[in-house]
């Protein structure tokens, strides 16, 4: 495994007006596309996907929470997404297309609207430095969006293996596979609650026959249109599935606060046709919606540190070029 060692200058930026829960915002990356940064269990490191420039594909990188020791941990082949630490931070798993070849899979055609491509990802596990990577799923369709249960024994992920985008669980070797969702539509982006009893996720279930036909047509092309999604919660065994938000637009990237009572997520519901996503906090029963970020740019993929003292997310704010996405971290102020 070849590591690409990179150095950056840590930048402190001021919060936008109204961002009262965020203090000492630090920009951890600079340039390219950086997203989906997730804490290690120790809270000392972040694993995330990074595309340094306009060419090439997202690869998995790890850095310390101060932005130091930034290095690649995937092998540079294909496209990767959704990395996560496990086994007391000695190992990682992530989704990759490397088994289909070294080339970057082509981006989808946006001529019929904004869509996500459902690449032939499988989930790989590796040592924390990227060595000894091997597949634990072998499904000729999309397997990605994996995260870990608090006890470190179960991976929850999204899969197209049965003709629909549903949430599944499995053990760390890919065994004991269980399907948790069965309603037609996109169920994905799952995260466990801190006590492991619940799973929060994003979902959109087509309400009409025309919507169902459009969804099925895109799925047949390995695509999905993620412009309408709401936040849902279910028990860890898949029971008691219930919708938490009813905001309209695209609500995604939910994550439980360490208190297990609140959920942070990204939404563009105030301007559903725009890329102006902000972070919001809501109680797990759907009450108490509160806006966290107010930037006119994209803010998404939030995650609290294990102790709840910090929040990390991806944002277009302060980009050197239009559309640049970087990783930011801030001290979380519970009571401003």
C-alpha cells in the first residue's frame, strides 16, 4: 500500500451569523472534494473520502482531528465511499469498485435531471493503514453506506441486492445478513443510536404509480434521484419504522447526538431546488427542529465526536473555487 502523505495549514474561520452552537471552526482540508468524514471511536482521527482534483475518483483518507498526518488508506483503484473505523480503530471498512478494475467508473448522465449513480460497490475491510484489504460482500450491485454498531459487532449498510435500495445488517465477515427495510423506495444512510437499539436513516418511498415507475426505471439503470428524502428511525431489528421529518426537499445524512435523544442532519427544505443545504437538529420524536448552520453554501454530512464536544461536517464555505468541498470541525456549544 502506497501512502500519499499530505500537509495542510489548519485554518480557523468565523462562524456565520446565527451559528451559535459552533465555536472555533477549523478548516481541515483545502482543495478538491472532501466529504463524509467520520470519527474513530477514540475521537482522535477521521476517515473520509477525498478527490484531490477534477480528475480521478474518490479515495479513502485518514487524518488526525487537527488535520495533521493526512494520508491515503485505499489503494487508488476504482472509486471508494463511506469509510469507517472498527476493531478499536485498528481496522477500517469502506465501499469500493476496485474489483471491477482500476479505472474510475463514469459519472451519470445528468441530462434528465440530477441522479446518483449506484456503482458496483462492494464492502472491503482492511488494516487501519490500508493493508490487507479484502471484500466481505460479493454482490454484483450496490453495497455501500456502511457504518458500525456501538458494540463493534454489526455493520449496517445499504444494498441493491434484491432489486430495491434497502438497509441490511451483517457481521464483520459479511455473514448473518439480515434485511431490515422492505418498502419500495430508497432506504439508506443508516447509523446506529449510541446505545445500539435504534437506527436512523434517510428514505423516500414513491407515493404514486408514476413515481414508482420513475424510481424503478432509474434503478434498472443503476441510478436514483435523491431530491426527495425524509429522516426515519427504526429499531435495530427493523421493527417500528417511523418517519421523523416531513419537511419536503432532500433531508439526508442523519446522525444521533451522543445523548441518543436528538438527531443532526442536512436539509435543503427551505429551497428544495438549490444546493443550499444546512445542518439541523431535531428531537428523535420529530419535535424541536433547530437550524445549526446558516451559510449560503452547501453544509452536510455532520457527525458528533464520541464525547459530543465536537461536530465535523463537509461544506462549500470558504472554497477557493466554486463547488470545492472541505472538511470542517468545530467545538459544539450545547447551551450558547
